[in-house]
């Protein structure tokens, strides 16, 4: 079976792991963590960054930093991974689900304003497949209504909107290094704090609720418990792994680019069968995170996935729109219809893409897609 994803090893991970061991510092916030922070600052221009043990943790940290009051509301897309929402649901923040664009999984900026009430505190956007949301529009809406913006850029390392890296627009940006993402440390995440007002407190929460940063910088003679906090660090072992992957970012990205572009060129014919291919506008870049196609209906989508699987290729769908989930329907008692999110949930297909996908396997997948249409239309 050709898998959907396979973790990529650069070959350099073990050298950095040896350094961690030699340093004698295996827990978090050591030399390798600091080096990763510096790379994010110098490569992408992010000013304030904190490595976390997952993107979910980084979102939780953001949810703690925002001063949500009882009944405050968060606007977020329904078509996203559950971890975009759980950190906020955990704190009983009211979730207001917004639909996707009709031709793209990203949040539809035209539908945001209708959801804004005097209780709205923040908007969370997800850049699906590293394809930027319309950030000019979203930031304009946020500033008009004085709302906080959180960018779930989990998919989006090395992707840009009008030449500015994703994760650098909102008050907060979040990136994931889960093994399914382009750059990975097994599990890991990054919190980007673009709004300086939150930076000191972000460090306190990250330091388990203590002012240990001030202590490390010699500003206080001991550190103590000063605020809420939790254990959001990754270990130095994970940071070392990430460090090696970051060194090899360009290699990883060029391997993924080749596969992605091969798919697009070879599969353009599927538009003749009412399938949709991914497309970009001039403000967006591609980081080759996901190669997705949209089937004309749910039945054809299921037939396609089954055909691929029966012939040794694992293609997948996602996401169950969050407003259709058991938790949202039964616990949050939200009953909504969001046609575009439901359409993507029923019709979107992801083909295997990972840095080590061989030319042979790539051609096999492409041939299989072709034969699916041949056998459907003979
Ligand atoms: C992967 C992902 C997350 C969660 O990332 P973890 O690092 O696994 O916690 C959150 N949001 C989106 C959109 C994701 O794809």
C-alpha cells in the first residue's frame, strides 16, 4: 500500500540529538530550543516566538492569553481540524462557526461580519493547505470591530500572503510540526506573538505560570508563581529534531513541490469530469502541504477513495465540518447548516504527498487516477 504520509528524515537529526545529550539538558528551553527560535526569527522575520509541544498547545496558550469573559464569542471556520476549536471550547468560549468560500475551503470573509455581535472577542482563521486567507479583508474587519485575530497556520510553514509569511498577520499565529506536516518534530508547535502587549505574559504562561524568564535575565533574584500557566515546552530532544528539519527546509520543500506540480500537470484532465483542482490567486503562495481535488458529489468521492484503496493507494478525505460533529450538536447544542463546509467535507480528496514519495509510486498513483475515470466512463 502506498501510504498517505510518511515521516521524512533529513539524516541530520542524530547529530543534533548527540549535541543535546552532550549538553546534558534534555528537558525544555535549552540551547536547541533557543536556536530554533532564532531560525524562525531570521528566516521568517517572526519577532516573538515560543516553541510548544504541539500546535494544539500553542492554541491553548493563545486562548489563555486572550481575556475572554463569560459568554464571549469566537468566530472560526467549521471546515478545520478539531484542534482549532478544542482549546477554546475547553474554556467555555462560545463558538460561532463560519462557512467556507464556495470555491475554496478557507473561511469566507463575506460571511464574517454577519456573525459579529457585541460579545465577539476574536476571529480565528485557518490557512487551508498553506493557502492564505484573505488577510487584508480579515484584518480590516477585525480592526473595524476591535477584534483579536488568531491565525491557525498549522499547515502553513513557508507560505506567504503578499510576500509576508503566514502567522505574522494576526495577534497570534500558530504552526504545527506534527508528523503529517511539512516540517516535523514528531509532535510540536510554534506560538508566534505578533502583538507585543501579550509577549511578557506569554512567557510567564509558557514557564508554567512563573517569572522564570526575568530570573534567567537577572532581573529578579528568584522566580515564583505569578500567573496561570502550564507545561507547554517541547523537550530539547524534540527541538533538536526540529532544528535538523529546519536546516533542510529548502530540500523538503523542493521535493514536495516536484510531486505537487507533477500531480497538477498530470491530472488537469479531471476538470473534464467535473472534478475541481486547487488554484491560487496572486496574493497566495503554495507550500505544497496538501494536494487536494474536489469530486462532483459525495458518491463519486467515495467511489474514488475506494478504488484507490483497493488498488493499493491510500487517498483520504477530511474534515468532518465541526458544526456537524457529535460534540457540537449534542453538547454545545448548535444546529447549523453551512453548505460550503459540508460540500468540502463530502467531496474533498487528498492524494498522498510526502518528501520521499518515489517517482515510481507517483506515476502509479497518477495512472490509477486515470484508470478510475476510464472504468467509470467506458
Ligand atoms: C495539525 C493541525 C492542528 C494541530 O496540530 P498539533 O501540532 O497536532 O497539535 C491544528 N489545526 C490544524 C488546522 C491542523 O491541521
